[in-house]
C-alpha cells in the first residue's frame, strides 16, 4: 500500500516541496521549488508554502512535514537562520496548522536530511550511531541511533580551540578565507576527530553542496570512523520531513486508538 506524506524544505533562498511515497522514498509527481520571500516573515512563508502544497494535489488528510532552519522544540522554532528573527520563540507548528488547515510536523532541516539519509540514502544499511554533518553556511548536524533521531544536536556550535567549530570548518569559512581544500582538510580533521572522541560513532556522513566535491577533501582525513558523502543532496530535506511527519501521524493515530479502547473498556466495566 502506498503511504503518502508531503515534505516541505524551507531555506533562506528557496522553499521546496514534494509528495512522497514514504515506503519507497520516491516522489509522486514533480518536486516544486519557489523563491523564499524577502525577509522570511512567517506570514509570507506560510503563503508560499500554501501555494506549493496546492500544486502537489495531495489527497485530503495527507500529513505535512516542514524542514526548517531552526532548533525545534514542541513545534516552537527556537532560533532562526537566514529568515526573520520573528521566528525565534514562535509557535510555528500551531501557526501553520491554523493557516493551512492541515496536520503539520516541524523538524530541524539538518535532522530531516540526516533521517532521510539513514532511511533512503547513503546510510541505509548502517546500524548503530550515525552522525550527519552538513558543511555549508554553517555546520548543521543530525544524530541517528539505530534509526531513531536524536533532535536538535547543533554540533556545528561545539567550541574547538576557542572558536565555534563552524566559524572555521564550514564550507563558507573556506570560501571566505580563500584557503585550499588541503588547508581546509586540516580544520576538518580537527573537527571530526573531536566528534569522534566525544561520540565514538559508527559512521560519519557529510552533506551540503560541497559534498559534490568530496573527493577533494574526504580522502585527506584520517579517522577510525568511516566517513562518506551523503547522496540525496537537495532531496534530503523533503524526504526526511515527509517520513518524520508520516511517522508522527501514525504514532498519534495509534495513541488515540489505544485511548479509545481504554475508554470503551472502562465504560463497559462501569
């Protein structure tokens, strides 16, 4: 049976969406991408998201997962990267559910990408502790243990040698300072060695646009942990958001069903 969910990936420059068969990780129809409204205000972003969802022609009741560049706590966006600062402390999940009239599940964008890589991508056959890092404007991270996501890890903000790690080891830091891949690899070695010491993972995944050039820097690293490029690229956020939304929807329905059975049992006993 086809299991469907909508994945929306909101970034500072683009909003992407797709209808996903979460069993196979395949898109139903075309993916859609539109520009993120200037300023990234909540009202403008929800309007564009509505347009994207409408174009997907998904069945009524299809759960929607939204990958967003923020720490997410109980549906509240606790930070904001490349969007309006109004998102900080904003009840985003409830705002979207009211505005779209749909069940919504908000997820940190790196968490969504990491979950997708474990479920459908480069880490699909790997058990144990998997750590994804996205090397881009900063360093995003996702930690998944035996298929279970541990959310909001923010490992790009670990302090290493007196600096936020991402200020020295992100892809933008390399470009900004004009250093070579070899020089950048020295910084990445320090970063990944530190992660390895803290977590003893079974696999490192490296995502972000620069992962397309992985052969320029990954072979320069010496680690005990295997380190490989992510493979889903710009599909990862959509796929992960859809899969996590579907799982949350399924869990909620199971919980409600169990409560209903318990209430029925109590009423009969009375």
